[in-house]
């Protein structure tokens, strides 16, 4: 059985022409109904929990967000208009990544139809990321003794700067980022391992660099859980990406990450990460590749 995590709050109304593709989550769930017709799977939901980010983020920042009283510049860095719907969605999605990780430890593999908010730092957000679901889940599981060492393997085209800073002093929570060298964020703090790749990279060179980084990370850090950020903004059609990776290359990336971890009996919790195209269905179709790779490996 393949566990999938989703909450109805993930897609919510934003102002017309807003850059963030918030509608993709509901569309993805609808698309998977057909894709997974012959795959044993089950949906799970995590309810919004305001206490969860209080454990790992700066208290004044958390309360400012929850009361919609963040300073104007801090809210502007995040990129969303403040609303009750945004709060509900944020709390549910962050707890959803923790649930996905818990299900991965139980079943070997679990997928979240959201997640990957890797630009959120301890005391501030940015780039449509408010609280860092990856860093919070890693720290929670280690603190609870449910995992000895957790690897965040981030393949979004943008560096996971917030994950890097939040896990910098945690020896058992490892951040690895495979990203475009010249892309957001402008200032890139050190992850435990950064693979910064040149613009225009095609399938072969991208996959070679990614696999090398994954194998090195698994051998050196010896994790007993991998949190995988499967951002699709590495695709050649992405409007914020700068790589030249095809749909087949994207599928192979997801397949290789999942396959190599599972072959080593390392559970994997995957989140969908970023993807930016004007035509929303194209982004959804790229996110579906992660789920197709999972279904091929865990029928």
C-alpha cells in the first residue's frame, strides 16, 4: 500500500494573476484518481496544528503570522496576502510533511501532495515559504527518537537556504541541495552538501550529477530516513528554472532517487516542491511523474 497525504485546504483562493500556482494541489489529487486506479493506495490528512511550528521557529515570528500582524516587509518577503485560509493551509501542509515521514518509516515510501517549503528560516519566511516543513519534520523525528539520522535531499531548482540555516547546527539532520547556481536565493548559505549546477544542463549531465550527490550522501551520512524534495522547476519549460531537463529526465530523477534509497532499505518521504508555468495543467502533469515513479517501484 502506498500512503498519500493531502488536505482540502492546500488549494485556496489567491488574487487573480498571483504568481504562486496554488490550484495545482487540488488538480493533482484529481489527476491521481485515474493514475492510481490500479495501485493500492490510501489517503491520509494532517489537521492544522499551531503548536507544531512553535516548537521549531522563532516564537515572535510564529505569533506574528498566526495573528496576521507580521511587519509589512516580512510579509512581502513571503509573497502571500495574509488570510485565515493561508494560515489553515500552512499549518496543515507543514504537519502533512511530518505525517508523510511517519508513514514512510512505517511503509518504506510515502508521498505528500504538497510540501517543500525550503526557503523558510528560523525567524522569517521567503519565496512563498512560511514555515520549513522539511527541517521541522527532520528535527521532530530525531528528537522523538524515531529516526537516528535524517537526510533532506533537495532537488528543487532553487537552493534550500532555509533548510540549510535551520539544520546547520544539528549533526543528525543533514541538508543536501542540488540546484541551479544562478537562481533564487541570491545569497546561498552552506548546506551540508551543495551541488550548484550551470544553467542549460540537459538530462544526462543533470542526472549524472544528481546520482553522484545522492550516492555520496547515502554512503557518507548513513541516514535511516530521506526527505526528498522533488521540485519540478528543473524542467526545460519552467519559467523560473534555467535548466533544460526533459519530462523523461524528470521522471528518471524521481525514479532513481526512490529506487536507490529503497534498494538500501532507507525509507523515503517525498514532497512535490516547486514548479512554475502559466499553464497549470502542465505543472500538474510534471508532478504526476513522481507518483508514477513511486507506483512503478511499489505496485
